[in-house]
C-alpha cells in the first residue's frame, strides 16, 4: 500500500485500492450498504438482472469468491466463475494477464480479480473494457475487506469519528490492518493503539503516515492494559505463510497465545465496544467469546455481502 | 446410522439423516416430489426466485452437486458453489467446520454440505443460521439418496407396502442399502432378501433392527433363486475404497461378477418388477439390460432432482 | 476431421462437427448471431429462462467454458458446471461416458461437452436425452471455434465469397485452421495461401479436399510475400503439447519468431483486411499490433459469445 496515492475523483469505475476512497466516497458507500441490508432482509431485488459478473481468481479464495457471488446474485445478476484462472495461460506458458482480462471483458460486465502479484489489479484496470474489482492482489491490496471492516465499525457503533481503536496481533504482515489504519486516519479524533510484540510491530510507513495526519498513535505489548479504553478491538490472524522458518513460526504461535482474546480480556472491554476479526480465526479468539454481544466477527462477514452489493451496484450503474 | 434415533417432529428445518423421516413425512415428501415432476415437465417455476443455495463440499461429488444445483435452478433459485471447501481451513490449518458454516450462513439461505466425517452434518446443523441438507457425511448418512431410492420404488410400482425387496451386492459397506432397509421397515408387509457372499453380508445392527420391527428377512448367496419373487431388485456397487488390500479387492471383483445383473437374471424377474442401482455402475449391471423397461436406474437418477426440489421447497418455505 | 462427412439435414439437434454445417445452415447461424449481438447490446434477454445448460468438461478449458456460460446467461438461462468430469468415473474407475451423459441428461436441457478423446461428442450424442454441443474432443473437432472464426470474417469484411485467405503457422496440428479451411471451401471464389515451414505444412487430406472442390491453394514459406494480397490473415498458435521432444519444440519456436505478426507485417497488409487469431497468443503476434483496427482477435473472442448464443437458441428452440 502506498499511503500517498491520491483518492480518485468522479464516479466509481474500478475498485482497485482502499486509497481511492475519500471520506465522501466512504460515506456514500456505507449509506448504500445500509440500504443493501434492507434489500437483503426483503429477500434481494432484481436491479442487476441480465448483468454478468466474472470472478477471475488466479489463486483460490473461496471465502471472498462466495461473498462476491452472493452479492451479485442477491441483486438479480448472474456469475461466471473460475478459481483456476492460471489455466488460461498454463497450457501454452504465457498468455498475459492483460490478454486474459481483455478477453473476459467480452464475456462479462465486470471482473472480480484475485491475483498473487502486487499491482495486478491496476494492470487489469488499464486494459479492461469493463470495471475491475480487486479481490486481493498478493501483498498489495484487498480493498473490499478494508471497506467492510470500516463499515462494520460504523454499523456497530454508529460513528467513525471520535474512536479509540486497538489493533492487535501481526501488524507487520497484516494487509487488512494496515489498510484499516490508513482509512481510519480520514476521520476526526481517531486514536490508535497498536498491540504487538517487537517481531510483528506496525511498520514505519503506516506509523509515519498516521503521525503526519495528526493521528495519535500508541504502541504497547500489553493487551490487558490497552483494552479498557477501547471502542474497537481488531484482532488479526497470524498467517503461517508469512513466516518462512519453523523457529519464527514457533515464536509467532507464542504471540498468538499471549494476545488471544479470552473471556478475561472481554471482561475488561467497555460495555459499548466491539470485537472484530477478518476471519478465519484459529486460536487467537477463544470460542467462549462467540456469544458475547460485542463479538461482531460473524456480523462483519455478513456485512461483506452488503458492502459488495453496494460496490457492484455502483460500478454497474 | 443409528437405527434407534427418533424421527424429528414439526416442520422440516434441516435434512440431516434418513431417520428424521417417519411415514407421514415420507408420504408428504413423495407427494411434493410428484408435484415437482409436473413442475419439471412444465419447464420449472420461480418459487425460489431470489433465494441462494450454497453447496459446501469438503470432497468432490460432482454427481450429487449437479443434482442439487439443478433442483435449485429449476425452482428459480440460484447457487454459490465450492467443491474445495477444505480451502477455507487449509491455508491457516484450522478454521473449524462450525466457523465456516456460521460464515456461509451469512451468504446463503441454505447449505448443502458434503463432508468426509460422520456426524459433520449434525455439527453444522447445530450452529447454522440457515437450513442444512446433508449431502453425505462419510460413513454416516446420505439421506437424499435414500429418499430418492424409496421415491423411485413408490413411483415405479405405485406402492411402498406389500413389497418383496431383494438387496444385492456389498451390503456390509453400502451406506445407501443400509439406509434403504431402515426406511422400508416403516411400511407394511415388506419382506427383505439380502443376496451377498459372507464377506459383504448385511451387518447385525440392521438385521437386528428389522427383526425387532417384525420385518421378515432372508439371506442367501444365490441371486437366481432370489429374483423370481422380487418386486424390487436393488443392485449395489462395490466401492474400491472400502477394500484396503488388493487381495480383498480381488475377491470383491469375483463377487461383482457372480452377482452381476445380466439378461439371464432379468429373464427370471417378474414382468412387474423394477431394477434399481444408485449409480455409477461399472460391471455389476450388463449394459445389455439398459433398454429393459424394468431397468429404472436412469429414471432413479432423474427422480433425485424432483426429490431435492421438494426438500429445498420445504426447508426454504 | 473427415472432410467427406455429409452435412446433416433438418433442424439442429446436436452440434458435433463443423461438417454438419452447409452453406445454408451457416448463413442462418450467422444471421442469428448478428441478431444476438443486438441482444447483447440491449443487455441480454430472457428467452431461455428456466432452461439449464450443463458444462461437462473432462479437461479444463476455462476460456471455452466461460464463453458458453456467458452465452447461456445472456439469454436468461442458467448453468450447472464441472471442469472435473473425470470425477464421475475416477472414484470407482470406470463409469462410461455414455452413462454419465445419460445421467446428466436428467439434470439439464443441453450438455456442452469437452473431452480429450476424438469421437467423444458423437458417442455422447448417440445416448443423450438432450442436445449435445461439442466444445472440443481432443484432436477431433471444436466446431464452435471454427464457426466463430468464420462468423468473424463475415462480420469484419461483409462477405464470405471472393476472399484471399492466408493461414499462417502450425497448419499441421491446428484443429482450428484445418476446420476453417474446410468450411471456407463452401464459398465462391475463395483462394487459400498456406504459410508454413516444411515441418508444419498443411496435411494432404485438407489440401486434397480443397483441390477436389476447385479451391485454388498456394503454399509458401514467405510471410511477407503472402500478405499484400490478403483479405484475411489467420495466425495460429504453436501448441507446446503437439511437439514431443525438446528439439522439435526448439525448431517450432524458431518458426514462431519467423512468422510472427509485427507492425512491419501489418504495414504490408491491405487497408481493408483483417488479422485473426484463436487466442491465447504468446509471441506470434506482437502486442504493438493490438491497436491496429485490422487486429480483430479480441472482437473474434467476443463474437464467440454471440455465435454460442445463436447455437444455444437453436438447439433449445
């Protein structure tokens, strides 16, 4: 993520990065998502009837794919889908992403792209004849995840200004938590606390950006000390694939245990606060916490459908 | 299968096991399935428009998946689908089935679950926010297969009471034939003949249950002797994966040949009788038999769509 | 391809081979495809609402599958899909294609079949209860590709008679270019030039057929000499899998480079001519050519949707 990229102006064509969303665009999106919740409660509608969405996934991400497909179907649209997009090129070793995207532009009205390489979505956007939505391009962006995270905070607490947000866990590698910190800086009186051990501290590009934006940032290794003043606790998953040897992974497991959210942690959180997690969770949130009304992670997953419905409706308008 | 499990009362929420279906519920289902055949003949209808079914398959079963998807589409609904549901957990080694099901409950109005572990469907049903239909959970249950088998008998012969039913082949491992025997015991004057060699005899849990229910059971190794009095001959497939060494598999092949249905066997079956098979068949039914009007196995596969339409309409009502 | 096979008479039931299409049937199809372009421009229609197409792919071909699925959805139909059709038979080692097709006939209103074995589509057509469309059967046929190629020529140049057509590259192995040559012979005053090195010359079955039909055929190894009089230049891809050892593949790479379409080649093509390629392309067309208005290969891919819509509408009428 390049925090300095400017937000795009004008109507939404592609959805390539979180940076394209300024405060006004976020507020419009979230109002639309709220309206989509009503559409969902009414059993969907037909506003995208006849429109076709292609999911073009160069690596499997069943969770993200199903969420997008559900969003499209709930608006009456239909879907063509592949989780084996590498097959486009494998047989002959070398069709470019650009050629594939040009071709799929002839089959569908929008393309949801998942790709292992950073910048792939921007490359696709440059040649596509139809809107491209980035569903994750490697270590780069996964903007719809960041948008649904922010929407969930807004939905649970009724505001995005004046918030104390605690981000916990692997802050060094977490694409999600990095983008979320970036987006939160667009709101007033947001204060961030980063809870992480030295090995997974938030990187200087983000902390520097936040400081430049006037966002108060505090770092601590003590979870129990951080949560009593939190409006939001955002727990992250430590991804096995980010740790390249067994020793660092063993150290990460120790971190996960030390920063796990348990009923004891919840007991110190304010009554009006909310616990988020991008899912899947492994052992970094105790299932005993699931029934706590402040545990919002399954509602968060469900919000992803509403946010994606709003985005699809915008780019296909 | 636990033959002692009680049938569920009240309207159908989940479809987890054949045991939930008592005679009244079976009769309702089969009347609905018959009505669905008329819907199919008329080109489908739109009663499930706007509803989304998720197929959540932890192992591929293309046949079962396509049958369910066809059923949903014929009623105007739509489908999100994965045969790689293990991907939900593989990357981070450990999302539970329960978490995945909670999440997919936010994407779809019902979940069709295929899973290699016995009891997986019941676990899913306990946490799902939407109805769960068991599409096979390992050695456990595959209730929609049993229901379509029974429906086919009813459809072909016009009754489910007063039947002589011959079950042939691998009765020890066949999930299908075990469930079918269990369900047949709910009807009057049903007599069962088990045709199998010693190595694949029906197990005592089922024979004991049938005897306790007053169902006459006869065992023989002689197929030709059994079929002349049959109303139904249900041939089963010997599954390679149930035989753990080459020697026992070689023995099974010999059994398959000895118990294969050939024109000579058909010649001894009554004029008003019916030959069933859950498919796929390999060499246990001679293709020369296919054109015999009593060979009902392709109609049986087609009936699966009508039965699944009826189940989907019930759980999504 | 057997050039002597007679065209089928009567209304279209299956689409198994290019040979079934005589001039009258081609003209009807292309008029229908042209109408489908208008349907696409209007956002699709609903004429196949309630109809279900099954894609039954025994090998992945994501490109072809997505094109067919898009065509079906644009007409309001729906789709059940598998790229793992081998799974039907793998678990038990031996369900026949015929049995699978009979079964899928109970799930869908038409079957789009991809299979690695020549003749598979014809075998499927003999037992299917619904129309079968051949989406490629190994070295045999891929009729919808040939039809969209021919449609694109007609669409770009406004005629199929009186054409100078230059076919370039691997003419020995290219299923596409062999079928196209066959179909072009049905039109008046068509002259063909084959540009290929000795190792990939067009085979005598096709050249003999063309000569017997009175079609002037010229062979040359000099691309630059051939293109100035061309109405159509059809470039083909050299497929890695057709070359069984590294040495012949290295030779093929040299051919590819020698016969690549570059801006210099385009400069010698007439102003009113068209460059086609079945895609994917690797290095046999320089991307610098893409913006040339005569470069029609992405329009050609898009035409595949219109042609498949027309075929689906015909077989499902």
